[in-house]
C-alpha cells in the first residue's frame, strides 16, 4: 500500500479526533464544533480510494490495533462520510453550535466513520459503541417525556446489544489459536472453533438490534419519531449501517451454513413484510420511514442469509451497495419531510415528482439507484422462493412508500423548525444526488448497462406500479385499519417488564423464606452440581 493511502487511512481518524480534542479547550470549542463538516472529508477520500484498490491496511503496534478498509467497507464509508459532511455543514451554518448536542454529534460521527476501518475486534467494539451510545444525546436530552422514553429504550437495546457482542467477540478470540484479535484472523479460525454456533447466534442478535431485526425492532420507530430531522437522517442512514458492516464483517459468508443461512433468510423476509404491514398503520411520515428501514434491513438480512446458504463470499460487496443506496435515499427522505413542511406540499410539481421518484426508488423504480440495488442482490435472491418473496417485498415497499407520499400532506408539528434552512433550499440537489450517485458507486459492483435492458426495466416497473395502485386503493379503506402504537412490540415488552418489576418484592420474600430453610440451600447446591455434571458428561 502506498504512503498516500496509508496517510489517508490514518487521517480518516486523526482529523475527527483532533477536532474532538479541540473541544476540550474552551476558547476553541465553538470554532471546532462549527468546523465539524471538515472531519469526515479524509474519510470520504479514503472511501473513494478504497473502492478501486486492494484492502487498505495500516498497523498501529503501539496501540495493539490495526486499520483495514476493503471495498464493501469503502462503499459504506464513502456514503456515510458524504452524509456527515452535508448535514454537518448545513446544521452549524444555520445555528450556533450547542455544546452538548455538538459533542454528541461529533462523537457519533467519529464512531460511525471509524467502525468501517477498524481491523481488530477491540477497536471495532470501541468504535461501534462510540457510534451508538453518544447518539442518545442527539434526541434524548429534552424535557419532552416521549423523547426521554425513546432515549431510555434506545439505550436499553444499545447496551444489551453491545453486551451480546462482547460475549461473541470473547468467543471469537478464544477460538483463534494464536491469540490474534484481528478480524480476518478470528474469522478464518471460527470454522474450527467449538464456539462457532454460540458466537454466530450472539453476533446475529447483537447486530440485529442495530438494524431493527425482529423482535428487536421496537426502538427504531420511537427513535426516528423523537429525533430532530438531521439526527434522524444520520441515524437512519449512516448509523444503521454500523450494524450492516458488523454483519458483513462477522458472518462467515464464504462457509456453507444452510441451517443458519436459512433461518437468517426467513427472519429477513419476515422483517421485510413486517415493516410494510405495520408501517401502513401509521400516519406520521417519520415513523413510516422507520418501518421502511426495518423492511429494507430485512431484505439485507435475507440476502446475507441466502449468501450463507450458498457460501457466497462476494455477497458482502452487493449487500454494501444496497445499504449505501438506502443510506443516501433514506436520509434525503427525512429532509424531504422538513422541506415540504416548510414550503408546502403544493410548492411545485417538480418537488412532488422528485419526492415520488426518490421514495419509489427504494422499491426498485427503473433507472434509479434503487434499481441498481435490486440488481446488486440478484445473485443472492435469485431462484425459487427467494425470488418470489423478493418480488413481493418490492411490491410491499412501493405500497408503503406511496403511503408515505400520501401522508406527507398531513401537517407534522415541528418538522419545518427542525430542518436547517440551507438543507431546505438545496434539497432538490440532494435528492438528485441520492438518485444519481449510486450509478457511480455501482461501477465497482457490476455492469451498469444491465440496468438498461428492457426485460429488467419491465421487471422493476410492474411491482412499483402494482404497489402504488394498491396504496391508492388502501387509502379509501385506511380508516378501517387497526391502530398500532408507535414501536408496536416495544409496548408489549414494556408491559412485561413492568410486570416483572412488580413481582420483585414477591421474589425477595420467597428468597428470604427459602434461606431460613437449610434444606433449600442444599437442594439448590445439588441442582447446580447436577447441571454441571450433566454438561460435562
């Protein structure tokens, strides 16, 4: 690797960390926060360089860690860095930096950029935590009870997910015979490890919480609904991709694991349809976009599952492209909410058409980045039941996104105030960028000419048309749909938790009585010994 590439890789972390260091000097803090848009620029350059080169690596022996960027990580890094640059520049141009929000924004940005270049388990875990925990400060520092509730639930899932990943990473390190913590080494050794299945289950559950996998999805609608539009844009775009890169890095895609792969694919398709069904019961555009993210992450999960079934190591690049397109489109759709809330839904015919093309691109609307994303996963979702379910998912996405467009006409309190004025002025350019940029990124994935074939255009057009027609028909009977509270499953989980807490005094009383009975302690000891004996035999 050239010195230039090495310097870029190091700079992608050094520049954001330097700005963070400046925040600890009082007289520099405001200026450092206002210049946050500079921090992701080296990351963007590194991502663009990494798209067309062999994996970029750089060892940090003094810290006992390593940096590594391969093409899938480069795709996600380039998209995330670009999003952070645009939103940071607009956010701090239109308002004075708030210290608490600004530092949380910068910390989340650092973690989100660094997680794509982490080359060992320890640094990956630390950066992943940095991309997740400070995000609490982007929406939860408020007197509003709903935001506090959303923040508490978000932190509960975040900490639980990271605890599961910590256990999984410990198992991966134990399974590496030479004690290496490099991601490449532990994944090579995982096939022979006795801990493989346990680690794999924890990895899927841990990263599944980040991408809204059922039954860990309830936090996402609450989070997106509570967060200001710029925060929701980065969390739905760049933030969620921290979970995607985790799946790509730690699922053994080159191995044939039909059991795990089939279960993961089935779960993914359930999530894809779950997001559509529950999204249709909502009227808040921000909440609808959250359920859309659950659905889109379900498609990614299904593709990864099918890759495990067939042992497709190259699926990582295809999945990364799909996720990068989702990042650009979903973040821009949040900005559309603020722009149309400010300018009015009838501001111009061009605005409505652009918003519609952007929304329907998620369903694979021909000649958009979404059509390329659908093409990218063709190898994973081709053949048999996977093709049928993928097509039904496209119809469902078109149905949900048409419902989203219809709900844009309803007033959303605070949406106009949340969105920076500069983003509102230039949202047309951002929308065009979200539609057109994937064409440049796709050059590292496949042949763009395939997207112009008549058969493929037709295959992309009819599911979108059918889904849009179904949405218009549903609009006539929408009042008969059941009301589902935002967060759906989380409401049941909260109720169960409250019941569990209410039984605490009863368990304490029972424990006190048992301790007064000597035979109880002996019985418990015998049970534990029996279980240990059974597990050892």
